[in-house]
């Protein structure tokens, strides 16, 4: 989750400050031994490894409820 490295914990300003949430993929949460979406700051990784024997995940963006196959 390289995008998290851009977040300055001591400041509200920075490269990500214009967004309330950011959704990412292409880096499976299975790399962190997780089969569910991962959240850090307001960055949410929805890639749960469907392309490599993991689960396919969809999420309701309004309430962050998710479903998996």
C-alpha cells in the first residue's frame, strides 16, 4: 500500500488531503494474510485476491458494507 506512505500523520495537508476516501486494488490483501478489505487512514484496499484463488469482493461505498464470493 504505497499510497499510505504519502500520508503525513502530523498534518491534514498533503497529497491525499483532497479526498475523503481512496479505494485501491492491484495489491491483494492476502499479502497481509487477510481475506477482507483493509483500511488504513481513509485508504481502503478492496483487492482480496480473486485473480489468485482469493475472494471477489464488492462494497457499498455509502456504508462500507461488503460482500464476497
